[in-house]
C-alpha cells in the first residue's frame, strides 16, 4: 500500500487563519500539519503539511541554511507530527 503526505505552500494570511482556527494561536507559523488518514484508490493519504515560504525564509536566514534546506526540514518536521513523532 502506498502512503502519501502532501506538502503545500500557504500564504501568510491563510496559514495564520488556520493556526488561529485549529490551534487557537494568532501568529504566522512556518509550518502546520494536519493528519487525515483518508483512503484513496492508490493508497492512503496520511495528511498535509503546510509551509509558509516567507516564514521559512526567515528561519533559513536565522539557521544559516538555504531556503531549500529549511523547507525540507519543515516538511520532515510536519510529517513527523502527522506520524505522531513529536520532538518539541
């Protein structure tokens, strides 16, 4: 069986709105993740990771990594949350 996690980009206003609605926190996060566990014809959709590119850019600068590296780290972080692996 194929397992999928979607990784998408969201603009700051949208990700802030979702953060407020879903988590009760009113700020723009770099990443949010949502577990779905939806069966599909080609396997199972485990969830979705949303990344705010402008926040990822700020983190990349702070962490002294490229934007691509930071986005990869955020995608992995969000996927771990979907899988129930929490490191923070």
